C-alpha cells in the first residue's frame, strides 16, 4: 500500500466539511464524504518545524530535538540562520519505509534544517522538489539571501528571483508546480509498480499568502480563500489521478495541517480555527487542533466520523503498519497505529501533550484538558500589534505573561466548552476527579521523558542559504559573512 500525506497550514474551521460557511472546498469535502473525518486530531506543536519533525519521527519535538531552551516555553522554528536541524540519530519515516521497497518524495517545504547534513535526501527521501524554509522575502542578498528551491540534491533557483511571488497581488504559480510534481511522481511510480510515500507539504496558505492567477479573486474569503481554493482543487486532481490510474484502493491518503491557522495575519491573510480559542503559536485548541481526513477507497467506510484523539505523530506509526513494518523499539514513539480506528471504528485511550519549547503547557485526556501554564504572547509584542488571539481575550486564560498553574491547573471540559472559556470550579468534585486522572498521566510522562539535544538554540548568519549545492551552475552563489554563533532569541 502506498501512502500520501498532505500537510499544510490551515485552520480547523477552513473546510466546508468542518462547517466553514462559504463552502469553497468541494474536493476536500468530497474526500471527507468518501473517507473518515477526525474531529479531535492534533499537531505536536503550535508551529511548523517542530510539528513536521514530529510527523516524520513519530516523536514529540522535546524528544527529537526540535525545541529551544532559550527563554522559558518559547516556540522555536527554523529560520535561515538556525544552526541545528534533524539529528542523524532520529529515524525518519521515509528511511524506515525504504526497507519495504518504498520510493519516497517530498514536495514543498522541508523545514527540518537547511545545512547540507540536514538535506531530506540524506534522511530517507529519494526525490525533492521544494525549499528548505518558508517563502519569506524578498531579501537583498547582502543581509540575507533569498530562499533556494531544490530539485533533489541541487538548487534550481531562488524564491522571488527565479520563482516569482508578487507580494502586491499575491500571485505565484508555485502550487501548480507542486501539483504537477505530485501527478508526475504518482504516474512514474504506478508505471514501475513501486510502492511510494508522497509527502506533499505546500505552503500557499502561510503568510505571505499566494495563489495562481486563475484562482485570484475567486473566493469570498479574500486572498487566503483563493489559496485554499487552489489547494482544494489540487487535492481533487491528485485523488482523481489515483482513481484514473486504478491505484486508489492501494493508496492511503491523509490530509491535515502542521498548526492552527495563523491569526497574527488575520483577517486579510489568516484562516479560521472554528469555535476554538486563539491560533498558531499557542497551546490553546486553535493553535493545535487540526482538520484531518483519511481516504482509502474500498477500505475506509465512507462518511465516517471519529472522535479518536489523534496526532500527526500517528501518521508515522500508521504508515509503517500499512507497509507491514514495526516502529523502532529502541526509542520512545509517541504515535499510535490508527488502522484499528480507521478500519474498525475502535477508540484507543491516549493523552494529547501540548508543548511549547521544553515546557508541558497542557494535557488532554478524554474530554478534559488541564493547563499547567498559560501564555499567548508578551505584553511587549502585544503592544506592537502582534496578537495570536485577536478578539478572544479570556480573563486569566489568554495571558500576556507566562502564568504557572502547576499546583492548581486550569481545567476545561472540551465537550461542553470547546472554546476554553469556562474553567471548571476548583472546588467541584468533577475537578478533583478529572485532575487526579490527568496528574497521574503527567507524572508518568515526566518520569520517563528523556529530552533530545535542543537543535534550535544557536543562530549564525554564516549558515544562511548563501551558497547552496548547485549554486555555482546557476551563478547564484553569494559570499557568506564570518561565522558568529549566537544564542537565538525567540520572542514568543
């Protein structure tokens, strides 16, 4: 069985199947109608790089090294000047799938480190078309270089220079390039009768948001909606392609997001997290609960809806299970095999951990969620207009200083109160009962936790994308400054 994982930045409330009122995602809604919708599915971190590292290793970022210890409970990702990346000691899903004869391709954003030792083809992928970082820019090539786009081992150009993104109109044809790459790869694998793993990690809905010309201005939701419509159209074309090639019944496809919709860029370039509190960067539900759809015609009963607590890390264990492989036994794996859930409608009891940096901020068990720390962002940032919870201030919950609740955690019942607005009274019997159960899970987790070496602590201008492999053939090499390693500063 081949696998496809579609991972992008989108909110729980961005799809018609999850109640988005403009109903502009007919293909994803159809995918949900033909497959299974997960209503309680989570990412492993409220922002991109750590959650991608978690998906590909099946392990929490605090274990796989994708976190920082600089400043308490800071979210950290991989900007151009980051020194670290995915450690060689981590086993990635594509490396393991190779043992079962899989050919593996990543299309789009890698985000697990951009220095040569972190290249995706060194970590199990056979092919890559995309970039090591997000499409920020344009840059001036003296302070910082524009982000390279790779085909396999070598760069083929840079964003804004060779791959145009018009920041005024939001026009870029990157999603179409990424779509074509996916269709061609699938055709090639089908022709060679080769099982494959396709990781389609596009970033059109990440600010600065972009869409192709034919989608610009077509959505009621502005440019962000245009990007969502193009992604929806692309997913429809990929699924149709699998059906036309006659391999849809042999291909397991999963669609989800790496974090909640960013509200810092809302409303012009931000998505919707439906009924949930706050967005990307936070450990409230809006930052970490994701839209998720499993599709496997002939295997998954159509129109299924699951309340299984799921995680992007489960895609690691589930994909291995589909390939007839066991997860590695020499390390803690946080993902679970979802096949019994998807194929037999089972529910597996497991907690969900919400981390920022190396701090466990919250834990969900069943319908209860306990917050041990709350923080949206600092007063300093908030006063500059940076807001991850616009219009959603909840007294004592969405805090601008890091608030510790380890002795008396804030407790919510997510069935009655999905928006985390009404903490359960400390004095109630319900509070005592639920917290006793959750405290046991936290103690167990902390007692066995062996944190990985933090990869996101050190920054150095010299490691930026000055001279990526292949730059000399294109005349695109830039002179790097002297190495000057510093502690990275993470404002939130």
